[in-house]
C-alpha cells in the first residue's frame, strides 16, 4: 500500500477515488512516564518513553487507516493528514487521528 501526504503521485495517475479513510488511536500515559518526563523537564533531554508512546499511537492509527483502505479495494492512500490531541481531565491521554483518500492508481 502506497501512503503519502501529497495529493498526487508523479507519473502515477489516480484511476479511481474510493473515499475518505480514517484511523484513530488513543493511548494513555502512566505515572512512570509522567515522573521521568518531569525529571527530563528539569535536567533537559528527550522524553524517550513519551516519544515511543507517540510513535506507537501514530503507527496504530496508520495501520487502521490502511486496513480501511484495503477493504475499499485501494492500493494507495493520498493526502494523508495526521492530527495529535491530548485528552482527559489531566491531559493523560494521547489521541492520534489520521485521514486520507483511498485510491486506485
């Protein structure tokens, strides 16, 4: 499955537009990640646990979108948009939403 943020593919014309496809992932942070991130805020550096969580959420959302596109008979998703939000009373949840257009090229 070819997946791209661009709306066109050079030398690969779109033969059929199949519709908008989406994928979502909501992942909670935990007290240990929060504690180590707080320490990183003080001493500097990267918050590896949060980076891995963000990467995992993005991968899950992209995989869901790809599966939805395959169900429609697509062999590519173009115009992909990725959005990130924090949720919950204490912003303890991370939401990643992806959307794009399923196409046949």
